[in-house]
C-alpha cells in the first residue's frame, strides 16, 4: 500500500469534519442505558416535566458541543504530529469519542432539544487549538490531551450533579462518557505527556467556561 500523502490526510480530515458537523458519525457501541428502554424506546423512562426536559436538553447540548470540540481537537493534533503511531492514537481516540457524539445527539432528539447553532464555530476553533498544541511538540500535545480530558471529566461530574434525578437515561450516558474521558487522560500521560503550566490550565478552564455558558443557551 502507498503511504498517505499530505493531500490524502487533508481530504480525509475534511471528510471527517463534515461528518461530525452533520452528525453522520455512527456509534460503534450501543447507547449505555441499563434501565428499561435501552432498545431506544422511551416507554419505560420516568416522565419528565417541562423544566426537567429543558434543563436536561441544555446540559446534553453542552455535552454534544464538547464532543464536537473533541473531534476537532484530535483531528488537529493528528494532523500536526510527525509520528505516525501518535497520529493513529489521536484518530483512534476520536473514533471512541464519536460514540459520545452519537449518544448525545440521540438523547437531544429524545428530549426534543436542538444542537448548538454555533457548532461550526466550535469545531473550527477547536481544530486550530489542536493543531497549535500538536506543533508545540508531542509531549506537550499529549499533556494537553490529558488536561483536556481531566477538565471534561470534572465538567461531566458537575452535570451528573445537576441533571434531574428522574432523568436516568441522560445520567447513564454521562456516566459512561466520564469513564471514557478518564481512560484517555491516563493513556495520554502513559504515552509521554507532560503536565501543562498552571496559567495554561487556567486559560483552558476559562475557554471551556465561555463555551459551556454560550452552548447552554444557543
């Protein structure tokens, strides 16, 4: 087989980006719902009132945006590394995160909630950040991945505390996502990631706060 050229890599990345933005990325794992109704039906789900559905929809929209950004970050990091094995690692992580993308979109549909209107903006910004992180060197790029996943894990824990108690379906999805994020952080550090400076971690938190605040509403 011939080695993929830069044009091949670019075109493949563009195709993956378009698929992400139109929610055409299928899940490789079933929806992680242990309660009755795991076949996709809502018949056994406790009835949520209007305010509960509104809150769950807003929180799951934020989570969906987070997965849009994860796809873009890993795409940017994969494109900027010169290590073929590390490029494969980032793309494999993106494929695992695509399950989260599909799960959150399905749950949004079930709740009658919309995706963020700013998804193309979120994707473009995250893609640029991922590319810059990759250009800083593989240890820094892996450290950036680990720190991102740690912050996402904390963010998902906060959502578990805010989701309505009766919304077991959303809570089980978020819980499964949280476990995956922790695994990605551990693997990134095991592959040689380095801790990021405190000011950079603060900047990442501030950027995430801005994104989640806007995505909660739009």
